[in-house]
C-alpha cells in the first residue's frame, strides 16, 4: 500500500507509506522546529488516510523540502530522490494554486 501523489510532473507517483514517512522524518531532523512543522499534515496521518493540502501548506512543505534536501545525506539514494520528487510536486501544486492531493 502507498500514497498516490499528484503533481509530480509527467506522472502520478505511488510510493509506500513507510518510504515517504522515513524520508520525511530524515528531512525533518535536519530542519529547525518551525520549518519541520510544515511536514505535520503528512506525518500526522495513519495508514491510508487521504490528505488534501492547501496551496499555503504546500508552499511551506516545498520550502521545507528544499531546505532539507540541501542538508540531508541519506544512505538510501531512493529517499533523496523521493524528497526531490516531492519538492518538485509541491512546487508545481503551489504555483498552480491547486490543492495538493495524496490518497
């Protein structure tokens, strides 16, 4: 089971819950508490809960992801690629002014 994440350019991505959770936790650890709080709407979910983020939430997540990517060193390159994909998707959703949907 996994998240289907919209706004990843050229595709809709399905990633496992644990891969997304682990990558976001690793990124969160590299940020200030204020920036890290942007991930709360994604990390405070249980299992297959559906989430729709406002453009403002998406902007905050995008900014936090971009800040974390520059600081994160992960043994698992797939996690780094996942964070980059999420940042790109968040940027696309934020710039379009549309909700960012994960289901």
